[in-house]
C-alpha cells in the first residue's frame, strides 16, 4: 500500500508552512529604498514576481521585498526565499542553488510545479545584477554564454538543470 509521503500530491504542497507564507507573506510590497530590482514571469502559468533588494555597504541584503501574482507555490516560495536570504552576502545568495530553493520550499514538486517554486529564485539572482536606475549587463552563465535579460522563466526543471 502506497503512503502519501511516497508520491507528491496536492495535499503535500499545501502544508501549513506553505499556507502561512502564502496567507501572511514575509515583506510583501514595494521597497522605496531598493538598490537592486528585477521582475520575472512564468509564461506557461502566468505567475509573476518582482523583487526589490536594498544592499548595504558591505554587500549584504539589508532588506528584501517582493510583489507578485500567481499560484500558492510561486507566492509562498518568494516569501520563504526572502526571509531565508535577508542579511546574507551576495556570494551567499549566488551560491544558493535551485536545489537549495526546492529544499527550502519543502514539499516535493512535479517538474512543472518546480518552475513555480524556482521563479522567485531566478528573479532574485537577476536582481543582484540589476542596480536600480542603471542599464545592467546581460546575465552570463557558467559557460560564458549570455542569456536574454527577458525575465520570463519557462526554464529547466531541477532534473533538466543537472
């Protein structure tokens, strides 16, 4: 007999912690003192996230705020991510991987739902490279390939990324 924890299902996704972040999100709103910002959307499902960061003189995230619209997964994961990474250095944020993000979220997700969870992670990484009021350089991958600065993310699932 299969147990609910053996396979992800809708019930697992809506755990109390996830619903708490969705219903009472951490730092939801605009940040007037943002030094860095970025937007992203998942065109497949319509999830949207905007992240504002205020970096301090030591290159740490002094404040992190988000706005967005979308499913429980995309909005709750944005709240979880910003709560987790506020106060961290740019290096610490850049080393926070997609796998770390999925572990932070908690419930196992199907590949399509992983994209919802990873949207805020992708937007956060982009925000680090986009100072407010400047034209940012394109994002460069580990393979020295430029990627489009279009913030849409229909990107790879964790399995495709490895």
